[in-house]
């Protein structure tokens, strides 16, 4: 069991040693190496881990590892794959072991090694030609069976995938990178089709969403999502969940990790131009989620990317689709003063948190609502959603009053 690792970054394709991460009992420790600080490299988390030499940062966060490091490692699906590929190893693995094992496949620029002399390597995803086999392997994992040897090797490209849904990294011959998301055995609808239509709908509603392609893999559909942390070379990524330091937060939920206003406050604290634009974009995404019934809008589904100059911006929108498991209108994040209530009264009462007056906020709400009404049915047809799934998706939407 390993309790420490070297943290590296290949931001912009330049490999540098960032710092040292450790777990000590019930705490996680991180400190930058002197050379990284002396070269004035950008902080990997300016809010919680500001650039400082010989300073030790301590957290009691998830698995006693700083959130920005966990973002580059596996989440539920990745760990499920590891459980199948290497069950004996996983049973005795530490959180640091898991980061090292999955290094080179995760989101953003961070990678991990056990020793300072071991340089990490960025791993390629599978080819599109192997998507059918990968879908078969993912299905095998989901139903609790052991994939055959060829499929197990393919599934190693899944071990850093975030979220709970089956997915795998894909790399095209030209170097462009995607995540392929497969339908789960637990899905109520054909999720890749519905998500593909929802993501395209978000774009038509003025949202900066990741590019998607709906594909077919044998009898199962899949969705290719363009990796936004690779569009301008390798960029660093931190989720909103990672940037919130819950150890220091007060008991008042509003404006903290549990709210859209809290995500807006994070953006205000991050260096980078276009803060006002990002806040309006975040408000538009919140409105869109309220209208389509995307209540699974937790803090890990919002994030920020950083370029080689240390400038941050809101990442492209991802994981956007109606939530059919939770049929109420209570969101994972608080919408406004009325908490998680997905009402337009709550949306409007919280508009000031995004720098918007009532008229500007109402204009965005009505614009998004008109876009959803006009385009969603046709996009669901284009994605070849089954008729029952289309009906359910449209019924999940609700709209603001005309006199908002």
C-alpha cells in the first residue's frame, strides 16, 4: 500500500513535477516542489492550494486526497472496472495507489507516479473500430461477469472515467479525444440517445456545450463526447466540487458548494478574463436544467479549465439530460433563496447572484424555453430515440409563464 505520490502536470504538453501528495492517517497532505514555485507555474487549485514554497496543505476530504487530485482519478465506473480487472489488487489498494494506477488517462493535465524518477506517460484511448467490443466489455462488467482477455485490455481505457455510467476513452488517428458513453443496464431510457439530443439542444439554446456524436454499437447505442480539456492542447481541469473546501465552509448552505451561487462565487475567485460572461453562461445552464428537468446537476457536473497562462474559464457543459430517476423538481444544487426547488420564482429570485437584473434574467429564461420547445422533439427524432423515450423526455420539461 502506497501513501504518497509525485504529482506531475503535462499542461500544454510540457511535463513538469508539481508537488507531493500524501495520506497521513485521516488527513491528506499536499505541497508544491520548490522548482515549481520558483518557476512561477500556475497553481493547480488557486483557491485551496495557492502557489507557495515549503507550505503544507492539509485536508480531510474524500479519501483524504485533495479534490483537484481526485478529479484526475477514477470515480464509480472506473473503480467498478478496476474491481473486475484486478480485484485482489484493489482490495488492498490505498487512494494513492488508485491515482497511480489510473495515471495518464484522467481528465485534465495531472498525472501521478510513486517515485520521482518514474516519469508518467499520457495514455491513448481505444480506436472507434473497437467501440463494439468495448460496449460488450462494459456490459459484461455491469452484469457482474468477467470479460474475456481481449475485452479486459480494452477496458483499461475506462479506469479513469468519472461518474457512474459505463464509458471509455477514445482517441482518433488525428489525435482528437472523446469519451464514449454506453447505455447502462439500469437506464430507464436509451440514455446515449437522450443525452445526445439534450447536449445538441443545449447548444441551440445558446449554451457552450461539448460536441457530441450519436453512434450505434451492435445492439447498443453509444454517445461520443468531445473532450473539452483537449481541444486547445492539454489543459488543466478542476471540478466545482474539488474547488469547494468543505472543511472551512459554514453551516449555511447558500452560496457554498451546494448552490449555483456557490459555483458563481468560485468563478469570481479564479484568475482569468470573462468572469461576467461565465456567470451569465452559468445562469443560462441553470435555467436549461430547470426546464428540461436535469436535477442531477451536482457540483461534480460543473467545472473549470485552465490554460498554459494560468487563466481559468468555465468548462464546456457536459452530462446534461433530463433525470428520470428523480421525478420531482428538487435539484442537487440550490437554485436560489428557496433552496433546491426547481421553480421559476426561485430562478428569478436568485438572478442577482449572477450579476443579472430582473429584465435580463427573464429574457434568458424565455429565450431558453423557446429553444427547448422548438428544437427538442426534432433532435430526439434525429437521435433515433424510441417513441416512448421521446414522450417521456418531452413530458419531463416544464416552462415559465409568459408574463415572467
